[in-house]
């Protein structure tokens, strides 16, 4: 995702960090513009920017069919699907976990769900540049397409029928479906899953955050695959 401009706020301290950013931008032919701090605040939507901001084109989503095909070329295909996750910080954190534990891609619904925003990108800690993300018009239909392609589809559910630590399917082609922050898996998505999987916990916690649940599950999948 090539940058188009580097903005610096008037009056910021010109330290080694800023000098390095300006040098890198100049080396890559990126325009360097000085604007007021108020204007930079407006452009960044009020998020913390420390006096500098980089303008980039809109995020380029991967076509879903290409995402699936690329995953199937790997020895251990693994995808993550999000069902109605609306917090971009959760999306970014899931993408970061997907990168950490070997998933080849993430797909999300086009509507009523978080997409790749500046917040999601920042929370991913750069992983959104390495892990392909697709948007799909119908999540249930996309999950069925994955099943037709040979994936096992599992949904995370606090009342799931299978304990995560008993998930023998972890070593095969797998799609892990993470439900929304409040209601979990939607009815149709839950019915489409081949299995619903619960994460065992030692205390009476109501539920795990969506991104934490994804990280725990992906870590267990990676552990099982490493042991094969």
C-alpha cells in the first residue's frame, strides 16, 4: 500500500525520529507537506498522531476466491472469518493473531461489520500489510464455499459442543469463525459450522473478548499442527 504524502504539524520538535521519517519519505518520492496541528487533527480524526501523519490509498481487499485458493496451496490451510465483529480494534487484533499463528487470510462481511480502517490497521501492528483480508457479501454462503473446497468450519461458542483442546480437526484445512462482541455467532452461521467449539476456562467469566478468543484458538491450532 504505497503512501501518497507525509504530513508534519507546524511547530513539532524536529528530533531524530522525525528526521528519519522525512528522509525515508524523500527517498521514496513521497510528498512532504507541513500543515497546522489543527488540520492534522482533522485529517486523522482526532487519533493520537504525535505531529506526523502518512496518507495512504484505501485498503485493497483480496477477492474471496483468491483468498481461498491461495490458502489451499499451503500445506496447512487456515482461514479466519469474523461474524459481525464491529469494533475495528478487535478486527486489527484478530489479523495480528492470524499473522502470528500462521493463518493465510481473514474474511469479513461487507455490511454490519468492521472493515480495515486506520484504527484496525494500527491495532494490527502492521499485520494487515501481510495477511490478506477479503470482504464477502454473504458470510454463510462463503463458509459453505469453504466447506465445498475441503475446509472444516468451526465456530467459537461458549456453549460449543467440542472442547478446544479436543479439536482433532485442527490439523486439517480449517476456517475458524469468531462471533460478534455481544451476541456471538449468528443463528445461520452457527448452523452452517461443522462444529461449535468452546474454550475451557477455570473461572466463571461470562465470555472472552472476540480477539482474545481468536488468539487462544489459533494458538492451540498452531500447537497441534506443530506436533504432527
